[in-house]
């Protein structure tokens, strides 16, 4: 009898210890996600997952400037504004599929999360306005953090090969767009972004066509250029 009681207590203690050591199930921290799909053309295909913590996970799939996975962090104000927009849109009230009468238009799926509950809503550009406004909000946030998600990328575009970067210092009164247009038309460079409050710009060029020194010498010889630096 004592032997049986000992075995019972040992089994109970082992079971209790096993239960304590089991990891808690992961909680889905996502707030809202956007997944875009293809169309007839260069519609960008990517996934954006916005978390309640403010973390945003991005995965570029096709016809995007940046493929693969990356992350960025929303500011407190951006996160609060997003939560208000998600609450106002109230995706839970919509069916999972909203039929479209527009052929070959961009197609996307918005998915809202609440713990272990999810609700996807798919459709095109003729969805109700609150859904379109929410989608645009997500895209605006992504673009504000350096991701190009509103415009698709032609995979045959020569600019995709312009992966090497330089910093060009232009005269204060010089319009960077007008200055770079002739060179962009000849596929010599692409204007990437402004990098300071002064008229300093990051430019990209194709390193298989021009060496770094060749490109620096070319830029320095151009009117309106005050200096060129390596990135």
C-alpha cells in the first residue's frame, strides 16, 4: 500500500513539474496586416505586419524596390494614430471577400487581429472608403520609414542595377530633380534621397558600368556640384 502511494505521489509531482516547465503558448501581437497581390503590370507584392508594440515586419516579394525581410519601429504617435484608424475602420463588420467589378486592378487583403482571433478582408480598389483609407495609412507609414510600397518596380528597369551609392553636394539654389534628369535619362544614375538639410543627395549608379572613381570624377566635373563623397 505504501509502495503504491509513493508511486502515485511521485507521478503527481512529475506531472506538476512537467506542466510548469512547458512554455506558454505564443500570443499573436499583431494589430493589422496588409498583403498585396499581383495584377496585369508591375503591381508591387509584399506583406506588412503591424504589431501592437509598434514593430512592423516587412517582406518584399515581387516588383518591389526592396525584396526580402526587414523591420522598422513606429513612433508612439504613429502607433496611436494607427490604432485609432484600425478601430474606426472596424474590419470585423465586413465579409472576408468583397467582390470587385474592376478587372486587373490592384488586389489586397487586410487582416485584423485580436489575440487568437483574426479576420481577413480581401478586395480591390472599389472597396468601401474606410478600408481604402486604412490601406493608404499603412502604406504611408511604410513609406515614411524608407520603404517604397506604393509604386511597382519594373524588373527590367536599369535603375535596379544602380546599387552603388555616392553623396553629391549641390549648390543651394540648384534643383536636384532638374540637375539629375539628363543623367537619369541616359541611365547613368538615379536620385535616391536627400541626406541633409543642405542640398546634399544620395545617388545610385551601376558599379558594373562605372568604377567609383570614374563616377566621382564625372560628378565633380558637372556644373552645380560642390563636392562628392563616398557613402
